[in-house]
C-alpha cells in the first residue's frame, strides 16, 4: 500500500460517510486533486476525475500532468472499491465542461459533490507580466472555476442538493511577491465562493472554500518556486538546484509556525470530506484554511 493510500485510508471519516454519493474532482491527475479524489473514495463516494493533462502555461516552470497521471488516480480510486470515470478537458471552455457534466451523469449518475480544485501557478514581476501571463492565470483559475460551477451547478439546483468545495490559496488572502496574477485569481475565488453560497443556498447547496498553504506538489517543487522562496527571504538563488531546494526548505520551515516547509496533500483532503458530508450541512460561505499555521499571519 502506498504512503498516500495508507494516510487517506486511515482518515477519521467512516467509509459510509459519503456512501452512494457521486463526486467530481477537477485537477484530479495529481497533487491536491488526487488526494481529494482518494479521500472522497475512501469515504464511500464514486469519483469522476477531470484534468487537462497538458500544458497550460509554458512559462510557469511546472511540468504538466499527463493522461497517465490521471489514469493512476483512477487506478487508486478503483483499488478503494469505488467507481471511476475520467474526462480530459480544459475548464476554460464552458461548452466542453457542460458536455463533461452530461457524460459523467450518464456514466455514474447524479452528481452530489463538486471539488473545483484545478488551477495553475506562475510567478513573474508585475511590471514584467506579458498579457498571456495575466490572461492564462485569470482565465484558468478564476474564469475556469466559475465555468466549472456554471457547468455542474444547474443539475444540483434541479435536485435541490449539492456540496461544492472550491480550492483557493492562502496567497489569495494576502499579497504575494512576484505573484500578483496568482493572488488576484485566488482572492477572486473567495469572492466567487461567497457569492455562490448566497445564490445557491436556497436550493440546498452549500459552497465553501478550501484554503491550502504551501503544498508539496509539482506546482511548488521546481526551480522557479525555490528561487521565489529565496528571493522572498532576501536571498539570491545560487543556480545549483539541489542547494537552492535545501535552502528554500530550511527558510520555509523557519517561517512556518509548525516548522513545515511543504504540507502533504493528504493533510488537506479530510477537510473536503467534512465539507462534502452531512456533518457540514449548516456550513456554507466559509473558508477552511490548512496552512501549517501560516494563517496566523493573516489579519482575519
């Protein structure tokens, strides 16, 4: 049994907490999305995984997910004894997302839970941003997530039931060095979450935000992010990837109240299970932070 599966299978939630439910997870190929998919599966839900599985931003420094990554998530979900269905689609395309919703309902049945998790990350000085840098980030993270809610929300409204969880970021609660586009997109997602909670509550749908800190995923573990972490602490990258990673690790750990440089994605996922369950039926319009204590630095 892999470390990820072992941690998820030991969650405090009963395997019957989401029995009979169908959940859609975007950005499911790896990282937080995979951890969410597995946590929901071990809580009893059948899973539909959505991912682009390709390059979104060629300047981000992030190696994109692949169809093989998405298939591995599916293998793990099925190993948990749950049904799996996957769709490779770009959430920036609303008609394609609506088609995905129809395909998933046909394959798995009515959708109860939506974890709108997909997003990208890049870091460039504000005054050096290319138009594409700004547009790709906002279109993917903010408009793409809004498209996801617009594609899957109507069927929830028709059935007067739904649990929607939107993944934003702690960097959507404060400014970020060289991360203006990313912070703007993630800050916007908090406003989207609260607005959707107001509008959809009368239909029996809850909408909440998951607010991760710095998570151990491919989006944070690459050369540009190490450099960004060093520059944020007033240091210059050395150009040696191994040394820069170690220096970034040490600096991030020192600045973390819990002395954690990067949070394991599996430590995020149980919050989604809670928000998807009946235990959270009176929770909506809220933001749930998992930041290893970095939330202590925020004003509220």
